[in-house]
C-alpha cells in the first residue's frame, strides 16, 4: 500500500524504461519506501527533521532489489514517521529464496 508519493522522478523512469531490463519483474514500475537511499532522490525516513539532500548512491538493498527484479523506480513512497527506529533488526540484503529464485 502506498500511503503517499513523497518524491517522483517520472522523467528518469521514462528514460530508464528505454533500456532493456532483465529480472523477474523486468520493466515493471515501482516505488521505493522513503527509508532507503536512491541515487538523486532525498531520503527523509518519514520525518521533516531531516535536511533535504539528494543521495549520492543507492543503498545496497536497492541495488540488490533492482538487480533481481529489473523494476523501474518511479520515485519514493511515504512511511510512518521515523519507523526506521522502531525496527529491532534491519536486514540490508535481499535473499533470492524469498523471491522464489
């Protein structure tokens, strides 16, 4: 469920769609939760307390997600305020067996 789009980059997504995508969801548009850095997009983790700065690179999990799925990022979707702090364990890897690969 997308609560709200907090950042969109439709022009970049359109440009990325012109290149051949590979993966189980090749070319399928998606949004990344505003918990992870995506190059060129701000990450606020659901809080206005963060300074708006564009990420210089993708988080490792974003790169893994894109490599496995081949999805095209349309932008970032909202999350609960500072939900990142509430997670007891944070796994920063995508396990292919979870996706049935």
